[in-house]
C-alpha cells in the first residue's frame, strides 16, 4: 500500500512520521510514503527530515492507495475541483484533515464522494512548516470523522484503521455539528489569542510590557504564533459559526466588565468560581 501526503507542514509531516510506525493497514503493508508540497523548500526539508520516503509530482500522488490532503482549506477545495474521474481508482481513499468541514464536503462531486473521508484530528501546536513535524503529534488525540454515511464503507474502515494505528480515538458527527462545536472550542480561542497579541503590540511601549510577561500571558498568547494562512482559511470557511462563538464570548466579557464597573466583587467572585467548574469536565 502506497500512501500520499499533499502538504508537508506540521500536520502532513507529522502524519508521515507517525505512519512510519504503522506496519500495515487492513493487513496491507505500507510500502512507500510519498509527499507533495507546492513549496519546493518545504518539499526538500521534508525529505531531509525523513517525513516522507520520496517527494513526487502531484499526478503521482493520485496513484497512491491512500491520500491525505493536509493543506489550508481553500487549497483542499481547489484540489478537489481539479480532480477528474480518470485520476482516481475506485478503491482509493482520500482523507482531508481540514479544520472546517461543511464547505469542503459540499464541494466534492458525486463521482468522488465515496472515496472521500472528512476528518479533523484535534491536535496541533502553534508551530508550522516541515520543521515543526514530530511523530507523537497524533498519539492519544481525538479525530472527528464527519458525514461518514456518505463515504464508502471500505474508505471509512481504511481511515479508521489508520487513525487507530497512529494512536488516535475516533468520534463521528455531522459536518454541521462539527463546525458549530469546533468554532467555540478551537476557532474562537485562536481569534482571542491573535487579538490579545495585537492589543499588546498596539501599546506605546510593548517591549517594556513584554519584559513583565508571566505564565498567564504566555499561555493565552501562545497560539497567536499559529499559521495565519491556515487560520485565515478556517475562519473564512466557518465564518458564521465563528461569529456566533465570538458573540457568546462577548456576552460573557461584557458581563465581567459590568461587574467590575459596578464594584460587584461578590458577583465577580461568583463569575470566576463558575468558570472554575469547567475543569471538572476536562
């Protein structure tokens, strides 16, 4: 079995490394891991780092048995739109790992839909590019498979075997529910982190402020280092849900502001105590 990976940054590169520890999928030996990246420097780095066995042209990737699409969401949609029936074997499994699912899955032509599995591994770091890849990224993480009833039975089983093989736990849900929930727990925190970073940089003397930085600021601003290109596409494709999540946040932010303005210290303490209860579920 040959596996192809399109996009060799943190997600795709880490997938290549993780798959090197998986001997077989459905009793089929993984013979080669091929990679493609439209950035020649990234392709060369991926080879030098051993993320894949070989970097090839895009047309060779389509000859693989399993193909991962690990590029920004706009790129996934573009790749899908350029595919022709002659490019794909009926048993090929195509797995996208984009962070927003509804628009991706809606863009798939009917002739390709059974080959396609929409997945979202819930893992990542604030770093990006091939040098950020590491083999343990997926271990003990959760992967969400979306709208699997529209995928081929064989393709879903292949996808499940791969993700289980690299140490992930599987959840299934509709793409609509996925985009709604992920906007609140993943997409909105990134917006907040970017906003916090920009608010700090907008101060008259940000260097003096940053000299005082402690653990709280570092924790909240960490993900503002994430790839702007990737997150721009995610926000674009999940705009409605992200705006709704931001409205929920704004409501609670305003509640805290009002408590402060009114010197309601007991109310503020109760507000924070209620927030503490979240970690009973984590």
